[in-house]
């Protein structure tokens, strides 16, 4: 079978699954589950994969992996063909759903506001297409489906998956992420860093406290916190390479509760983000030093807590090129665009510390209609993106890189 014929077969199989997959996604959207509680979601995926004749392996807690295709495939030289892993995250967010759809969340305070219901559905559909190809003797390499829990919480569910051997025998991995600012029928790719490292920062300043009429008799916690808020980000910008995209942004400041008393303690919290792994590795030490130096003149005690989150998703060049070739085969030459870097964090990065891989962005916007944003309760996706994602991911699994 030619590459063109294989591509046509995938397209036909994906089209035949469209209504089922849309219904599956709507059911997931109506029943969201947060990280490490994706019990119903895991069961639904397991049941459908088993119905297709596959043997998915549940992970401890929630999530699952499933192998598809010939597990002992060899290439023309008799060498084993490397296993490709395809990953989707499954968890929802603690947000109120305001999508206004007939399949709006039935769980108060929970919503699939980051598109993980789409990710899960696309990977399920990919598995069903690949299983059909394998049954027809048309799948020439092993593929592992990774349905990951708890991407939205720290520490991310990628650690759980890795600890249970999900990448054993895998030589590269691919993931997709919804992009509601990109039209359906397009995917966004980028070689190198596509998302940022993301760490949680907390700085607590303390002193004996005192009266605001006598600030010289105590450490002025509020004033010291003000210096931390304004000066520390500037110090990082001069101590770390500006090309690394270092960004320290504060999210909360708490100190005192009356106008005429200097409090004994105060705290500022925020996030430290970075696009470069080497700068990320240095940033914590620089942050500690900067805070201590900034508050030193004010005779206060200071404690800095830095909670490591995720490293940057640093897309491998060869895997990204493979994604782009498959996308052009599926969507045409205009279907692939250069996507921007994001300072958002994504625990897919942990897989890339083990094997080469890449993440691409799947367009979910309806052309000419409103552009939505992720992590907002009113997020609406164009469900045609499900079929696009299935065709592309299945094409990657089957080796459809370009039409003949």
C-alpha cells in the first residue's frame, strides 16, 4: 500500500468515528474530574479500547497505557523499530463551566477549561484507528498510547506515569494541546522551547513588629516586602541571560490588617518562569540571593521557598520535523504554522528529560468566530478539531509523512 493509500485509509477510518468521538468528548466534558480523581474518565477509555480488541493497562490510581501494533517490528536492516508514544492528559480544572453548551459540566465548580477532554478523545480515536490498521496488517511499528492523569496539579501526573514504566521501550514521544486562538484545520509547531518552566515562589518577611510612628525601632515588614516586589524581578533580569525568558510575577501580597501598626510578618507569592533549562537551573539560587540582598538594609528576617514545578517543554528538532511532515500530509502545506512560545507550564516536559519528543498545538477556533482562552470557564472548541487531531496522530503512528 502506498503512503497516499494509507493516508486515505486513515482519513476514512477517522471520518467513520467522528460522531462517536464527538459524543465521547461531550460526555467527558459533562463529567469533569480533577487530577488523580479521573476514575470515570479512565474507565470510559479502558472500556472502549477493550471493545476494540486492545489490552490497555490501568495505572496505579488513575490513567492508563495501551500498546498498539507489532511489538517486535524490525526495519529493512533487521533492527528493532522504535516505539512511538502518544500522550494525552485527562484532568479538568476547579473552575465553573460557563460554555453554555448542551454538554456543559454537571459537576459544580469543575470544568474542562483546558481542552483535556479533547486531548483524551483524540488519543482514544487515534488508538481505534491504529487498531483497525493493525488488524488489516497495515501498522508497521509499535505505538504506545499514554493517558496521563493530573497534568494540572503539582507535582504533575507525568511523574506517576514515568514511575510505572510507561516509557520503557519508547524512543520518542508526541503530545498535542488545544489552541483556541488557532483556526481548526491548522496546527502550530515550534522547534526548541515551546512552553516555560514554572515554579511557585513564596517569600516571608518577619520582624518584631511595632507602631507606624516608630519604624526606626523595628524591621518594617511592609516596606521590605515592597522592595522584594519591585526590585527582585529587576535583579533577575540582570543576573540571568535575557534570552532565557525569565519572568517573575507576583500573584499575592499579605501583610497586616490595621493602618497604624507595622505587622510582624508578611508574605508575597508568585511564579518564576523560564524558557531555558540552564537558566532555570540557576534561577533558584539567584532568586534566593537577590531576596536576601534586597531586604538586608531593613533588619528583617526572610525565608524564601521555591517549589519546583516543571521544566520547559523543549521540542526535539527531528520529532518536530516528523510532526510537520505528517501534518502537511493530512492538512496540506498551509495547515502548519509557527506557534508562539508560551510562559505557561506543562508537565509533558518531564517525558522529554527521558526521550526525545515534541508537543504541537491543535487549532480549535471556528474561523471568523470569537477567539477564546484556555483556563476560562467559557471555553468553546470547534469539534472538527477532534478529527484533525486523530488523523494527524494516527498518521504519525502509521508513518504517514508525505503523500507520494
